[in-house]
C-alpha cells in the first residue's frame, strides 16, 4: 500500500532480501494485487553478493553490524545496482539487516524503500489509533 499511495506511477519493483524471503514470495504475492512487476536478483547475484553480505562469518551483517563491514555494503550496493539496471524503479530492502548497510535513498535511477521503516511507521500509526479507542 505504501508504494501504491506514495509512488503511484511505479510499475517495477526490485526486491533485496534473504533467499528465504525471496522463496516465500511474500513481496510478489502482495505486489501482484497492485499490478506491480517484481524484479529479483538472479541466482548468481543472490549467491555471490546478497547472501554472503548477510550471513558470512567474516563480514556478513549478522556477524559484523556496528558498523557494517565495507564488503557487505559494497556487495549489497552491487545487487541493488543490478536490480536498477534490470528496470527496477524502486528497490525494497526486504529484510531487517539490509537497511543497516544501504542507507542511500536512491541507487542509480531507483528509489530505495526500507520495508522495516515502513513497518515501524505503520505500527506507530496503528498504536496511536488503538490508544485512541480506549
């Protein structure tokens, strides 16, 4: 809904996330309702750049997050650039780890959208609504 309302002209959305997130198809299933085409990393990009950036014991975000290792950030920027060059008008950072590395608001010609931030905003909005009920 966020993309639909804030960026109504977008038609192609790139997704960066863990392999599990991509396999679950949670984003394509939802975006389909809004006629948004989903672009995902190729298997090679996912295996070489995204997964190690999250899970590698030497530099992955789950091991080294404060600050994020330069290699993890570079790898994720490479993956985001791939999505942009494949036609993604926006790139959704679809896992909580990725926004720790990608802090840019635009990569190449693609808007960067932090799904965790959108979720946090929705939770705050809903908690205010619920509080007003009592």
